[in-house]
């Protein structure tokens, strides 16, 4: 499977138990709410998504006044 990396995806609510992640035609379901090892290519997509979520939250907070 290649190199692996640990990632953590927080749950958004109680029913949020898995997240669909796709990279170049490959896909997988990743469990939320716990640390899990995934191939590096999936980890990079998850980490970038989390960075974008954080930036979006900061933008909304800064412009909501």
C-alpha cells in the first residue's frame, strides 16, 4: 500500500462516522473521531481540506461584523 500517515478527522456530529475521500480516481471511507493510518496521498488531501476549513472559518468570523 505504500507509505502511510496518521490522520484525525473530527466528527461534526454524532452521526458523522465516516468521510469519503478521493484522490485521482481512487477512493476510500475514512473513520472520523479517531486517529487512523491512511496512504500519504489521502492524508495530504485530508490535511489540505482541514486547512481550507480553518481558513474559511477565520474569513467568516472576520467578515461577520
